[in-house]
């Protein structure tokens, strides 16, 4: 933040960030879980690249 920001501006920005954090906090763990599920399902599929004859 710049040196000219007032206490009121800092408090407003903090409150705004807090509201966004509370709304979107669960996205992080959900995204990790989805990535792990996709990774697992990719490992279970046969690879087409390895089965082609060169």
C-alpha cells in the first residue's frame, strides 16, 4: 500500500478481502481434490501413445 492510504482505506480493503476469503475459502481444497481425482483417472486409462507402432 502506498504511504498516503488512510486507516479507513486500509480497514475497508481488509474487510473486503475478508469477505472474499470467507466466500471462496473452500475452493482451494476442492481444487486440490479435483486435481487428484483427475490424476488418478488419467493413470487408470491406457495410454494411446505407447500402443502405436512407429
